[in-house]
């Protein structure tokens, strides 16, 4: 399936796969009509389907023919009132028709649906894991997915387009477990300087350009906190690696991109050098890690578990239009970052650990490699495929089911910790769950009382979670004040 800009690629949250619809690229003898209404129409001999192509949309004729051919064969990609269908909507309809996990949610036709956004909103009545992205948001998502952009972890509020001494930007939100959170930024901090340069007199767009967006890119931000200026060294960083007490490596992954596994390994190697070549204890923090690329999570798992001859499964996938596939330990790397097991390796999880981070939790728990401390995870055992449409927008389509090595789905259930704790930290220095992990590694026990926590065992209890946490992550961009 070519379709111009999309090139037939699903840029997936769980997976990246190349799709082939087997359609012909030759001319089908169809006709294109132009009028003065701002769009042209296209149909083919013997077909009742009429595509509507906006004059502002650049699309190849052969792609128009392909979309028409495939939409004409899809049972629900039509109208019964003789109306034309927007070509971008038709393309999205084709992808849903071929790869959507829940065909029972399809509309009977497109009579009352005029565009892709409205089409996705129809599915959202029953499915919280499907959504639409504008062309601008889709561009940001692709940068994030490939590991080419990240953030510090706070949001700021501007008062007007130009910064003044009286009305500087103010931090109004801090994401937990990020660099902003670890480095000690606080809500209410007023931004004064970035890398020693005053931002007074600058417009908002100019200030935005001063914030780093590349993984590991550092910056010094000076804030006014209750009349006191404080300079804080921080970085745009999704993968945070620190030494605790000189013998504990703290590895913190905020999401999973294609680069996460390798970046965590490199960060660990740097910590090992700082520790004189020896690290005996490990904490991997996946709290509030809402998931992402399966490749990043599986590479990380492969680094963390002693590999065998490639016969021990890590994860299996299946879905409409895809061949069933199983990934095995040793498939990504034969290298291990250390000799870790339950007594010297702790994995921190919470109710917002979802999707790809649950893959890590499930595999580590199955093979007894780590002790899990925290809350039952979100419970998302399906994967969306994010596909670009010909106008640059995108849709997320739930398309694959995933199973851990046990073969038991955790979808709508979650993964239970070995030590349930739901104490929420007020700061990095006041984090009861992290303190419990350190205590366990040092003593083999935890004195903090366990939470009274039960697994989510039904859709009813899980339904309180109304949205996919990954959606919030993907929509946090500089355009909505997140840095």
C-alpha cells in the first residue's frame, strides 16, 4: 500500500511494520472531475464510491486510484446516500478495516462522518485506545518515537507573548520522576535566565527555542523562588542514570523509544566507570512510564536478563493482518549489563506503568530476575499502530494483542508487585517507594507497611481508567507549554 507520504509504513507504538495490501498501481480507467467548489471528485467504472479530493491536497493520481480500489472493497467504507467521501477519511477507513482489533465497533457506513477526526471519535465511544493526531502532533510523535526529542519535564505558563520582569513565565506543572522533578524545580518557580541569558524582553517563541529537546542536552535555568534566585543544572532526558550510595545504580526510563534500551545501557556503563568498575545493586524505575516502542523495551530486557541460546520467549504478538510472532531472549543482544537477580535488582512500578513498560515488568517477573515494588500496573496488553495519512495527520489503531512468557494476558488486569506500596513521593528526596527499594537491597527486607491492594480483575474495575496514559504523553509538546 503506497499512498504517497505514508509509504505504507505503520509507525507503531508497540511495533513498526511494513504493510502490503497487494493493490494494483495501474490505472483502473477511473475519471477525475474538477469543479469550482474547492475539491475534485474521482470514481471508477462500475463503482458507486466517489472520492472527494481537496484542491489544497497534493496527492498522486496512482494513490487516488489505490485508495479508491481498496475503499471500494471495504464493507463499511462507503455511503448509502450517494455522497462523496473525503479521500483522507477513506484512507483511514482502509487501515481500520484491515488491521483494527475490534471490528464490532465499525460504523455501518460513512453517511454521517465527514472527516478522519469525526471517524475516530465514533470509535472512541467504545475504545479509549484509538485517537487522531493533527499533522503538527504527528510530526512531534515521530520525532519522539525515533528517540530524537524529549523534554525536561515541566510545563510553564506565559502571561502574554512577551516576557517582562513583572510577568515572567511560571512553572505550573512538574511531571513526576523526570529530570525537572529530580533536579528540584517547584511549581511557582519564575523563570529568569536560561544558560545565563536573561529572557526579559524576549517573545514566547524565542524563549521556547532556548529549551533543550535532544536526549541528554544540558541547560542551566535560573528561577526566582520566593524572591531568591536559584540556578539549576538540568537536561532534556528520558533516560536518567544515577548512583545512589555509590553501590546502587538507579536507572529511570520515562518512555520507550527505539533508542531507550541502548541509551540505558550506555548510561549504566558510565555509572559503572564512576563506581570503579563494580555495581552490585540495581533499581530500574518505570513508574509513570506509559510505554512506547516495543523494540526499546525488549532490547532493555535482553540487557537485563542472562541470555540463553535463544529458546526462552520474551513476548508474543498477534493481530488482524499480521503473522503471529514471538521474540526470544538473546534475539537482540548477547550482552548483559550485570549479574542481577531478585535479591539485588528492584523494579519500581505504579498504576501508570503501561504498555511497553509492562512488557519489561512481565518478563522480569516471569524469569525471577527482579523484585517488583510499587502498585499494580495499568493493564494494557494491546498495541496501537500509528499510521501517517496523506495529509500528514495520523491515527492510532489498536491492532495487536501481546502476551508475556507465561501466556496469560494482563490486559485490563495489570501486573502485581511482589511488595505492594502506593505511597506517593513529594520529591525525589522524599520518596517512600524508592526508600523501600534501597532498604530491600541493603537488608533483604522492607519495614514500610504494604498497601492493601488487590489486582484489577475485571473490566468494571479497570474502566475507571478512562484514557490511555500514552495519549497524554504524546500530546505533551512545546506547543502546549510542555518543556
